[in-house]
C-alpha cells in the first residue's frame, strides 16, 4: 500500500485556477475606479484618499443577494448577479445622503472556475460604474466539501461619505412632505424564496419558458438586474429639498418607509397611484398570495422613495423623468391622529390605502 502525498489541490483547492481568475478579474476592476483610488489590485488592502470635507461622516453597508443566486446558478448565467450585489449595498448608503465611494466583494465558491468568477466580477464592476464608486478589492474563497462545486454565494461592503450637515433622515421629515416613488426594474433582490416556491416548485414553470405576459422567458424576468438609484438620488438631493430616501427591500414599501418616518407623523400612501409589473400579479395569482403578504415580501414595483418638501414636488418629478426614472407621487406626510390611536406605541407610521389600478 502506497501513501499518496497530501496536497492543497488534492483537498479540492486549486491555487493555479484562483490565480487565473485574478488575471481575468484585474482588467474588469480597473474599469470601476475613481481618482481617489491609490495603488492597484494585489495588495493586502485597498487604499482610497478621502479628500477634503468639513466634517465627513463615513457610511458603510453590507449585503448579499439572497436566493436570487439559485436562479442564476440554475440558468448558468452569472454576469448580472454582481449588479444586484452592488445595488443592494450602495442604495442603502444614499438613503442618508452618502455618496458611495468604494465597494469590496466576497465570493465563496465550491470550485473556482475562472470564467464563472470573471462573469460575477464583471457584473460587480458594471454595478460600481453605474453607482459611480470604485471596486477597491475583494476575496474569492474556494470551499470544497462545504459547498457543491457549482454553487457560490456573494456579499459585499460599500463605503460612502456625507457631510455631517447634509445627513438625511427622519429628523428632517415634516408634515406636508410629498412621498415620491421611483419604479423598480422588477423583483430586484428580495422575495425570491417565495417567488421560487410559487413559480418553480408549486406551478412548476420552467425557467426557459416564454411568457406572453412578460414578453420574455421567466428566467430572464427573474434575473433582471436590480436598478441602481445612487446617482439619481444624489442628483435629486443636490437640486431639491429632499428630507430622506427609503430603499425598498425586504419588508416591502410600508415596512421600509416606516424606518424613516418619525414618531408623531404618518405617511399616507395610495395603491391606486400605480400598477405593479406583471411578475407580481403572476406570483399573487399562481400562489394565491394575499395582498398583505405580497406587500411585505416584495417591492411591488417601487424600488426607491424620496420624501421631499411640498414646494419641490414638481421639480423632483421633472428631474427624475429627465434622468429616465419613472416616478410619481405616492402620498403625503401628515401629523398622526391621536383620536384614531395613531400616536399609540406600535401604531403604523405608514398607511397604505386602496387597491392597485388594474392589478
């Protein structure tokens, strides 16, 4: 009996393939940069010159893309999931008015296939370009024995900066403010566990099936990248009296908007102001999903919200339209009604009324 020499490669980790993946990634990362970046890829840490600010506050956020990854892996299409990853991170930063500066990613993968890793990073780089931030670095970790060879997960941390005097948030919101919706591009990156359960497990729809209601295959619809609003929100805040933003992710429109509405105030919204995309109707119909469950699971067609001073309503809508963002007035902010118990502890700070038009 002959004892074979143990090695890292025999254990399932291929350093050579990892190095080749880095070679493929390098030119992609160079495209997603900013003048403040110092040094290059390959160092132990990414360097970024913060620049001159009066009283800078750094904002940071980390996120992933959830089970949307399962759809990408089933379709063997990996070049858009990175856009979702960037969107989930940077659009959280702009809620407080912070400009995204840079992002670092982490890819955990069962087996490094350099071309697959390069596809993922291509999406991340494209997302960073859309957001105006730099891809400062990242890590790809091969996990044999822990993950199946074809499986992977992605996460990232984004860092931004905002002047202390310009921080947006609940303390700026006032009665009479107008709530403006910005349309989502689809499901974005939330609710995929329910969507997959209804569409793929319960209704047994194949991902490559063409659906007339959608005008494309189900898989193409489910992999539609999350819209990145960062530049649009920053432009709006620079020209209009924006009091806060709200990134609509897990928890839905009401659940997320409530986080930026202060005690004593209520945002009253009307479902009649918009019609959600067909994918939401399909999920609701096939899964017999109640409206309440849809509202708290999906964005229902609203990806970002701006709360602006009433006098800037028209200007804000015009600016967003000029930037090719479908936008509309959702409702307004008012004082809570004590007689109706709206001042009570636990009372909802967002009231979503009515039904969607033609939904």
